[in-house]
C-alpha cells in the first residue's frame, strides 16, 4: 500500500501530483573530478499540492544538515543580486525608519551580501547562516556577526532569552527552503519585536506556473509559494501580511511585509488585495489549475531535446553557462549529458573543476569559452540571462549563439 503523505502546513492528506520530475541527485552536490567513477544517490523530485491550503510541496528526503553542509552557493558572486540587496537596504531605511537603534536580523544571511550595507551605515546587524563555510566568509571577510545554526522556535527562544529581539527580521529565498515551515514562522513570531517588521522574498508560484519554471524545483526547495497560501501560514502563527511587492529577481519573486497580527503601526497596502486578485484570476485557488502544469513541462523537454539533437547532427559544439541548482534539475530531467554538452562554466571558483551532479558534465572557469570558442552557449540561470549575455558579448567575435531553455526554447543571436 502506498504511504500516505500529509501537508507540511495544514496536515491534510495530500492526494494530487503537481509535477513528477523523476529521480535526481541533490542539485548542489557537485562531485570532485577524481570521484567521477563513484555512484551518486538520487531522490524523487515528485512535487505535490494540497487541495485544502494549495501549498505546493516536495517531501523531505535528506536532513537539512546534509543538504546545507558545505553549501556551495555564495550570494556575492552575482552583481545584480548585490544591487538588489543594496536597494532593499536603502528602501527600508527610508520607508520603514530602520536606523542606528534598530536591530536587523537576517535569516540565511549567506556571506553577508546584504547585511554589509546595513553595517556600512552603522545599523546593528546579526546574521543567521547554517552553512558553516559560508558563515565564516561573512564573519572573517565582512565582519558580520553570524550565528551558524538553523532558524526555528528553538533558536528564536534562545536569542530572546539573551535579550535579543528583531526590529527588522528578514529572509530572502529561505522560506521556501525550510522543511518545517510551521516551526520557522513560529520562530519569527517569537523573535520579532512588538513593533517589528518581517520581510521575506521568495519565488512566486504564479511565475513558476505561468512561465514554466519547473527547473526551480530541486530537493533543497521544499515549498513553492503563492501569496494566498503564505497569508494563511503567517495568520496561523499570529502574523499579518500588510504589504507585498513584485520583483523580477529569480524569475519573479514576491517580497512580503508582515507584523504581529495585533500591531496597529502598519496599515494594509492596496497591493495585498491586488496580488490576491491576480492569483485568483490565475486560478491559484482552484485545484484544477495545479493539475495541468505537467503538460507544459513535457513540452520544454521535447523542444529542448529536438533542438540539441538537430545542432549535434550539424556537428555544433555546445557548452553550458552557469552551474546553478536549477540547471541541474533541467539537465537531469531532460537526460542531457556529455553527448550534447562539452562542458559547463561558472564564475564561482568553488564550483570550478567539479562535475555537475547527475549529468557529470565538467565545470570550468568562464575563460574556457575564450579558449575553445563553442558554437552555442546554453544559459541555465535564465533569471540572470541579460547579465550573462552582456558578460559574454565577446563570443560574437566568432559568431556564437545563445540558447535559452525557459519559458520556451529560444536561440538568441
Ligand atoms: Zn495543506
């Protein structure tokens, strides 16, 4: 008999599949080159949806400490992401009176890419970053006080008992990454000062569905969030969403603003009703909307494979730019390996001279592109495509073209 699965938020039994991408290794488990002959463990990438709260979710297979141990992602390697962080800091200082007397706490503070801008203007900061190697970079290179632990009710209670409360509690791309979303949001409720403000950014489920971003599905990413579901989750823990903004980051994200449910300092913005209306119009409050997603995903697989097969029949050399997690989902789901792709390149030196998980495509420094002059460059982090195509403008010299897989397969000359 099949095992019953229950919703990570509302505990109802889950009966529906959102998308089943088959088996895949953990997308951030890059393999060292000398271990190419060893086996790799794969896990199901089967995403389901709850028909009560509409939380789209992936089951937990690995404990988070396995996933985030020696995590290879350093936020500071993306210049556009740094600018986004700096603009956020200016916005919060200007519009929400975050000042030298405020305590700012960031959950999943990574290498201090964001908190450094609060620190520059003498606003007290505290980072929380479970990946020890990344937290070390924040402490040593940027001087950001950082606790290397997972955030939840236990850590929140410990901080409060030490006299710490957050006037601004923020987290970017972390809400979707926590396996126990109830304990996480309950922890924020505990750590937030009475008049404090929470901001969180996460990829908007509406974009995932409308723009076919199935490659943002990977094992480290447990929940796929709409505003209407997040509003229910926060309300269940005594937090009220009073504003929301849409951003182009990560293919289309929401930035939500929350406060204690009984806090009267913040009035509800019109944006709240506007986003809820937009989601309802797109059918995010109907189970049927979620059940048709698989068809558009299959189409990307068929189109990308036929494009690659055609190019290989013409003896073209194809390489990959950007060894991001989302790229690994796409390559493994489509079954693309070295018969199509000569190699991948990535700016992040921690990923260079490794093999991509699953596909075992070798990763080098972007300099390799100048050396080998490939005909086609498949850009996997499509959310940074403008930035990447600009960085690679020199490939025009030998007539190379770009290949973009999502939302639909496209060749850019
Ligand atoms: Zn549910």
